[in-house]
C-alpha cells in the first residue's frame, strides 16, 4: 500500500477533481536549514504553474518521524503533470538530492483532500479485476470494525483513476497517533491484512501523515474541524497584531523598501509567526469555544 484525509464511506466513491502528489523525504540533520529554504523556493515555483491549488509542508513529527512531507494539489491531471514533468522541477530535484537520505517517496492520489484530521494513514494496493468485488466486501467489513475503535474519524476507498492513480487507495483518519497505533497493532487489523494480502498483486505500501489543517485540528466528535467563522475570528486575533508589528518594525528599519519586497517579507514572517509561534497556544486557549 502507499499514502490522505477522508469522509466516512462504506463504498467506493469517485474522487474529487483535485489530483495531488505527496512527497516524503528524510533530510540530513545538518541540511535542514538549507532544505527549508529550498522547500520555500520549490513550492513558490509550483505556485506559478496553471491550475495550482495549493501546497503544504510538514516537518517531522510523531505522525511521520524523521520525514518531511509535502503536498501539491492541482485542478486537473494535465496541469499536475505539467509541473511534475517540468524542467524547472527536475532542476530542483537535482539540487535537493545531496540534502536527503535515500530516495524520496512520491505518491499521486486522485481527489486528495487536505482535511483537518490530525493523523491519516493511506494504503495503496493493486487489485486484479477479478478480485475487485471481494476486495470491496473486505473493505466494507474492515470499515465496520474500524468504527468500533476509539478515535476513528472516517475512511474512504478511492478506486484507480486512469492517468492519475494506478492503485486502489484506502484512506483512514484518526483523532491521534495513539488511536491509530491501537488499530495498527490490533488483532482485527492483522486479520484483515492477511485476508487482503490474498487479493493483492505486487507490493503494498502505506504511509502516515499528520493533518494538514494543523491550526484547527479535528476532534472525534467534530471531524470537519471548528466552524469556519470561528476559525476566521481566531486567525484574525493572531494575524492583526502580527501584521501591525511587522509593518511598524519594517517602517522603522527600512521605510523606503520596495512595496513588493515589503509585502513578500511581511507575508513570509507572518506565516512563520502564526504557524510556529502564535496559533498553537491560541487554539489551545480557545479550544472549548472552537469546538462548541
């Protein structure tokens, strides 16, 4: 199996029109600063291509220890391919190679959604056409059993999509890594994998990622995360003083700075401040209100 976020489903569903690539890399410890700078540049480059919907990166965390995980989403398959096969991206790949340990794991998923579930596991496997009905039945049985596990938020089965995703992909999300680990280590899961193994052709892969909506993590009772208007208020509480402070400091230090450069620097500093400094403690303080 190979690895994203999901809505609960007991039957195969057609993926949304947002083809996505997920890339996991192990970065040498002495290259992390260089990698951060490289990552900002490659994601900015991807953003200049037609159809780009967004990109996000997660440093190593308990969901994927030792790995940096990056997600790119585009509006159509052709637009995603144009970026993945571009000479510009190939040059970036050559540049980053000395910074990483081993090969990057790159996976394409049709209709990948970056919903806010805290921990998501994505399985991929090739199923022969004659085994498809039995595979779906086993998936449905596994989903019924998953619902009995504390912290389970949802699951989805994504069938192959020609030119985008070759394998059958199962996505399952949990409220926390311990909740996921309890299922991974359970007899129920081992029994289910043994049955699935008989239907699989070739290798099976799986990966675990944290939620990419990390400012507002979902709860088991609220799998879609807090209400959007509450998220907006929380972000405004942190964003307004941050932008004001950055603007005042920039005005005092470099009052004649080019406006484009000033906005760029302000956005970079603001995003870093919100992501790593302000939003984590703020959302903890507002947790009871956000989750009502």
